[in-house]
C-alpha cells in the first residue's frame, strides 16, 4: 500500500534512510517534521503495516509547478522489486493532478542507481530530462563532495496509466 506518511512514520523513514548506507542521513527529528509538514508531497509504502519505502519531496515555493524529490529509499527486503519507481509514479500521479508539471532532484554523478531510477521515470512519463550542475563540489563544507546535478523532468501530464 502506498499512501501519505504520518508523523508517526518519521522514525521508520529515518531507519530506512540510515540502513540504505547511501543517503545523506538527516536527524530523526527532521524525518518526523517532514512527515508532518510535507505529507502532501511525500509517500510511504507499507507492508503488513510497516514502512518499507518512501519518497520525500516538496513543492518549490518559488515555482509551485515543480516538486523537488529530496530522498527516495527502499528497505533492503524490498529492493529489486520496482518499489522506488512505483513510489515515484504514485506521488507524481497525485501531484500532477494538483498542478505540478516538473519533477526535480539532485544526483551526484557517481550514483548510477538514482540516475537509472529518474531516467526510467522520465521514459515512463514520456517527459524530457534536462541536467545541469546545481551545486559544485566546492560549494560543500566538506572536502571531496561531488557536484550535485539537477535533474529536471517534464513537463508532466496526467497519465491514465504511468508506464503505458
């Protein structure tokens, strides 16, 4: 089942992100706030009542037709089943009906799994992908951070069935 998160999901989203060993881990408090304040632009997948994956996103205040995906994570028990793509499709089916026309996310150049996830999303939605560097590696306070490339996918239109 894929639905909007509740603030009670925050601790589980933090656990999934931590266990991914790939994501920049935010504090548990941040995930709890995210689930409260951005539930309308985020989704969680559940199996037997337990969170097993999520997408957290927000609509850009300066461009309400764009939503930025902050993190996508799937529990190790669910990897390889297409859950991340299903979560993105479920979220954007809802957001497109509310006027969102662009998906944005940032990806480091070495994150091949995320690049595949978002380019396959664009293909399923018959949308263009534009990339540009949003933050150079030198913009980050820690040495050796790779650049964050902005992926902008769209325009998105409401599909009858994503993937068709």
